[in-house]
């Protein structure tokens, strides 16, 4: 879900027409998954494969890089929370 938000945000800034197509793909895959159409379960796999073809490798790789940065920042944030003393417990 986070990756999809990242790629949509990238497309919003870089190529709004592809962002529109990407949103349509997400809606269509979700609808077909709910209807039980073969090939759309699991939903994440269906969206990923179709989205990657639509947005192209350039946008896909950029979103993967941003996702990696996001995960690293979350990891550092969580580590700093663990390292902080809990004064409220005293």
C-alpha cells in the first residue's frame, strides 16, 4: 500500500496522465479481485504486474528507490524510540 502511494505521488508530479491510468488499473484490479475473476488473487500481485507495465521501468525504479529511503528512515526512527529512556515509567 505504501509503495502504491509513493508511485502515485511520483506520477502526480512527473506524469499526471500515467497517474490517471495507474489509478484506473488499481480500481479495475480491485473490482476483478472482488468479483473472484481468476488471475486477480492475490490482489497485490495483480496490481503490481499491471502497474509496472503501465508506468514503465523509469518511474518504477524511482519509486523503489524512494521506498527504500522511506524504509530506512522508518528503521532509524524506530531505533531511536527504542534507545530513548522511558521517563514516564519512573
